[in-house]
C-alpha cells in the first residue's frame, strides 16, 4: 500500500522547526512515497510576520525535488482564511500555481479558535453559529483551494461536544454540497486523534460526504516534526473504510488534477 502525507509543516511555518531535508530523509527511511508541504499562510496573523516568502519557499522545494528524485514532493499551502483576509490571501498567492491548497478556518471574529478565552465571550451555540457562518463564507468565496481542512478544528480547543457540532445539519449539508459542486474535497487529519480520540472530521460528516457524491478525500498527519509524518496512517485508512470509501485522493502535480488510490 502506497503511503502519502498531504498535510505537513516544515520550518517554513512559524510553528515548526522541521528541516525539509530531514523530513525527506525520514520519508526515505520509512517508505513514505509522497509528501506535500502545506506551510501556514495566515495573512494578518501577528504570529506570522513577516509573511511566508513564497518565492524562496518554492525555490527550496524545487531544489529538494532535484536532491530527492525518488520521492514525490508537492508544493502546497495551508491557507488560514477568514472574511477579513480572504481578498488579501487570494492576491498574495495568485502569482504562482500550487500543487495542493488546504483551506482552513483558524480564526473567528478576530480571535483564534484555539484561544482559551473564546467561550468567555459567548455561549456554545453562538460560537458554533459564528463558526459555521465563517466556514460557509470562506468555502463560498475563496478561490483557489483543493480541500477544506480539519472541518471540526474548533473542537480541538473548545468545550463543545461532537453532538452539538453535528446538530448544525443544514449548515453541514450546504457546506458539503458546495464542495462537491466546486470539485473540491475534504481531508482526514490525524492530529484530531491527540485531542478528540479520532481523526478530523467526525465520521458522520465523512459518511455524508460520500452519500452526497463526494469523492475527494486526502490523508494528512498535520505533522510539525519528523516523528509525526504519516502518523496514524492505518487509522486514517480504517476511518475511510468505515465511511464506505474504497480509495483516497492523490494529486498528479504535473497535470494539476486528482486521481484515486485504492485501499
């Protein structure tokens, strides 16, 4: 079975110290055939000033491709987008073509989803309403992107139950319908296992995506260190199977299109 990882942060991201070459050495040693670097780009975030130098980042990975011809290396980004930075994010990435773009919501109304004070300002229902509205907004207005990242990211950090999150059925249906119409997908993100005991997203959302005709599901560790690369890979495959999928999505970087790998 081919092993891939479509959500990886190296030292090009402000919250990682993993050197690109060390990540690729680890892939060679552990039979990870395809790695997509998806560095954080959160325009306007004080924690990411100066912004990621896209030209230098891309040049670094192009050189890595020459040094590691036996590995498939994707050049991507994780776009932290909200209503306030959407247009600027689009403008910043526009000069380049990208192998793979993850669209993620990390912030609601000028406050990070991981902020422990978030629920001091509103109750869980209001917070979920704001979160779902923000997710729908960026999904409808951001272009380009390929998959929506860790849909239930909010649950990593806030005392909100999965049951509460899934009760927003109309919003879930609208979100998944829009992704399918746009030819986009969702990711299974292994990092959820650390805080939630399961990958992102909830299995019910993954199942509903398949029932509605969704096909594009990628697998990512959300790694920030070598030991986390392709972590919990078998768990993610089992999660796919439990949702009724018989394949996962990969990208042909040259043709800029998805294809499917049987599991």
